[in-house]
């Protein structure tokens, strides 16, 4: 998942400290509801430490173990893979930033979803992938999974 829409309303604010804007707050709540309705509730969340990812995570509304990792702030696909290899539970949500999270999404699917926004992975884009592995440590470069779901916030909140 890419963080929800952030605010650019405070000139000079460090990128790491940018909060969600109002649309982003609504979108994050809607994404959490979508994940629950689709039976994709995570057992664990691995998130960047930025303010906007923390706020997205909070508004998703899952009461699960959450690890905020500095290594996921503007992470490259290899960093995201390394974090996910440490995941615990059947369903792990990784919350990050573009371009890394979008590139990672492209790398881990056998067939991309037939969706106009998958390639640019806009804010709040959420991809659910089913892997044929027994443990997250078995996820290696080149492992591809089946797309179980993909949504962008505009489909949920307009």
C-alpha cells in the first residue's frame, strides 16, 4: 500500500513530517474498510516512519502488531522485499512511498491487474498478492504472486 494523499500546505516542512490532507484521511479509512470487506485484514503492518504513513496506518483501523521501520522511508524494492521477508502472520501489509512501492508492486506479481492506475500507483493504491509460500522468509527476488485485489481510493470515496 502506498500512503494516502498528503498535504503540501506547510511550505518548508520536511518531507518526513508531511501529514495527510483531508482527502487522505478519508481515503485511509475507506481503504481499511475495503480490506476488511474483502477479508484481507492484516496480521501485521510494516510501515515507513514518515508522518503520512503513520497517519495512514492509524486510520486504516487495524489493531495488529505494527512495526515502523526507518528503512521503509522512500525504500527501494530490495528494501521492501527485505522487510517483507521478516514479516509474521498470514497477511502482512507493507506501507510505503513511491516510486519504490509501485516498482515493488510491479516486481512481485505474475500478471499485473487490468487497471488503468496500476502502473503509476497513485496515493493510497493498495495491492493484495497471494504467494505460494509457507513463510515470508521464502519470498526471494523473482518470486511472483497472484493478484487477489487492487484498488485506488477514488474508487472508494470518489
